[in-house]
């Protein structure tokens, strides 16, 4: 029985591999001749799961009208129903992949299936994938409700940043509200700051400066990093103060942010950080000084030429790495 089971499994796997190659060849041909009927016949003649997986692998290579044409044809072949079935019955990895695929099919049924997964799926990662897909479909419920449905454990996932970064600009106020609220969890607040920092909106400077003074080190570090990405010169006093923070991660982020801004005002506090007890902080400070020519680099060379010490070795190491 075990031998027979293995033979059947191998035969099924070989048949699926052949069907997959057939679909891929048909998609390549379609990209040249745009013959919809031929492609539909091929897709209809293979198992829906195989057609869906092979089709979406090929879709990653397409853009523009050609991408939209294949999506429309897949919808006509009822492949969204297969993705919905996988979202309900597949294992965790298959359900996450199904949510990502369903985000390509814009319909009320698709949004309803993803909403059900967000509310009821037993896996927090699947719920988060469903939320990201709903955001891509512009059908994401209010952020408060989404975070409740994802759950406290799911809110510690790095994919939360992906969700926040996908939010349209007219929903940024929801992120700002979560940053300002005292009851927001540390990871959610940090993720919201990181997502907003990527927008490059200088109007967020005051919000980030306020968050940089938070007592929670993770939030303060995220805000300091955001100030470095934003590059607003008004942040000099806040970043200088952050270089004396009690948590080493905040000091390291402040040193890196200072290097990004490249202002001479930072040279003096960066010199102090060269003596930091944490090697990563002192090394980041030396790297930042190297990025503030000519004053910062001159001071770094003076340190490297001085008496043997930890700061002297770090300065020499950074200078030996080559041009800034």
C-alpha cells in the first residue's frame, strides 16, 4: 500500500509539473499573439490550482495592459474561486498566498472572502495577509477594527509595517492618531512611525520630534530614525539630545541620523559618542563623522592619530574603510 501510494503521488506530481509547463508556454504565447481563446482552453484543461500557481508566477514578470489582460482572463476562467477555496481550506502558507492572489481580483466577492479571513482565520499571519490584500483593494476597514482582528500577537509582526505603508495618503491621520495615543502598543506605534517616515512629508517633523522624547526606547529609536530619513534641519536639538539617551539603540539611531543630515553641529556630540561603552554606538558615531566633511572627517583623523585607545582604534578602522 505504501509503494502504491508513493507511485500515485509521483504520477500526480509529474502530471502537475507537465500541466504547469503547458500553462507557462501558453502564457508566453499569449504575450505575443494575444489569442484569448487559446489561453482560456489551456487554463480550463488543467487543474485550477496548477493554473493559478503557474499563472501568478508568470504575472510577476508582466506590467501594464498585458498584466491586466491576463488578470481579466483568469477571472473569466473562475480562478478567483480557486483562490478563495485555498483561502478557506489550505494550510497557513497556502492561505497567505491565496490572500495575496485575491488582491489582484477586484470584486465584491473577493473583498468579502478576505474580510471573512481577517475576522475568522485562526492564523494571525493569515489575518495580516488578508488585511494587506484588503488595503490593496482599497477595502480595508477602519484601522482600529483591523488591529483588533489581527490581535495583540499579530501586531508584533514586521508585516504590520507593510500594511501601514500601503495605506493611502487620505488615511495617514489614522496612523498619526495611533502614534499620539498613550494606549497604543509599542510595536504598532513604532511601525506607524516607520511607515510615515517613508513618505518624506516634512509636515510630520513635529510629530516625530515629539515621539523622539517618548520614554519607551523602541518608540524613541523609531522616531529618531524617522527624523534622519526626513532630513529636516529643525531636528538638530532633538537628535543631539537623543545622543545622550540612556538606551544604546536610541543613541545609535541618533548618530546614524546625524550622519544622514551631515551638519557640522553634530560633530561635537558625535565626538563624545566615540567613547560610548557600546561598540556599535561608537562605530556608528565614527561613520557619521566621516560623512560630515571637512570638519567631521578632520576631527576623526585627529582622533586616529592620537594615543592608543578604543576611540582611536575605531576612528582608524572607519578611516581605513575607504572614502565616505
